[in-house]
C-alpha cells in the first residue's frame, strides 16, 4: 500500500514521539513506518509567519524544545483551521523574488549562498553555486515555490529562500 502525503502529514501532526537532535538542530519525528525531520530554525520562522498571518502572538518557546515543537504544531493547526473556514491561503512562504518567474512560466538561474551549494545536476558544473530550473508552486493552505527541473517534471523540492543569494530570469526557453 502506498502512503499519501496527507497520511504522513497527519501522522506527524499527531505524533507524540519526537527526538531532539541538538547537533543538527532538528526535530526527529516518528511518522508511520519511519521518521521525518524538521529544522528548529525553519519551524520557528514558519510559525512566526503563520502567526502574523493569523494575527496571533508569535511563538514564545525556545526553538529546540518539545514545548517549541508543540507550539509549532498548534500554530500550524490554527492555520489549517482558518483555511478550512475561510478558504484563504497563507502566502508567507512565497518568496517575492520568484513570483514573476512563476507567473510567466520562466526558467531561472539561482546562485546559492556559500554553505548551501548543490552539486547535483547543473550545480556540478558550477562548484555547486548555481542551479537552473522552472519555478513551480505547491498546493494547500501554505504554498511554497518549488524547483521544477524541466517541463516534464512532476513536482519538485521546496526552494529554501534563505539559501538564495540571487535570482536571474532566463526566459521561457532552455536557458
């Protein structure tokens, strides 16, 4: 039986089993038949954005604690509930630097900040500093922009905005 994304999200949301990985600054969450990882800083920043969107107090707990993880889950649950009632989506995760390229269906070349190099694909030819892709967008109440490698790709990974040094449009062609 194949596991759906919604089933994994539900398992993470309901999981009572988390381990704090101090060295890597991660919450390690038992979910279904495995584990999921969530960075402390990412979770805290995401909770701050959603809290602002909802008009509620920002998270107060110190990142890297069970209380901070519970606070993150509470704020995410409130965001999902707000969406279910109103149909509104929180666009806080959508980096404005990518919006026009997404809207026009244009390829981009991203230069990654030092320390975030990607040696896969095109990046292998640029010492990991650059990547070329189309910009996609995830669905749901809290969408993110995605790396779409080519027009035939089905889905992609989330663009980690904090890792992006610069973005340059390449037009609609191969670039």
